[in-house]
C-alpha cells in the first residue's frame, strides 16, 4: 500500500505536525522554530484577508482559528510535497 516515496514524504510532514502538537512539552530551544512555523504562514494568510486567528486573550497572542489550523496544515503539506518533488527529481536524473 505504501511505497518508499509515500513514506519518505509522510515522515517529515508527520514529524513536523508532531512537534507542533507537542507544544510546551518540547525543549525551550525548539519553541521559537515551532512558533515561526505556525505564525509566519498564518500572518501571510491574514494579509490576504483570511480570518485565521481566533479571539486573543488580553495581552496575549491569538491562537489559530479552526480555519487557521486547516490552512496551516494545507500550507505545510504543500511545502513538504514541493520539497519532496524537487528532491526526487534531482535524485532521478540520469548521470
């Protein structure tokens, strides 16, 4: 059912999703990278006028809305798919 290509694509995508899901349980050194991987794409999508952030608590950063999480998932799946497609193309070139 799964080929090596599908496993090679899903492994980094699922690892990335796992790091996001672990949140506060990760080492503090990884927190900025995880926050950037969430908020930068959402800020770009918010610039397009999409309501990707939920209501913010007083003095805090707003969390992603349901639409925000869905679009964030699609964004990163697309990024991983494009990266994987480029790597496969480079590796399959005849020498």
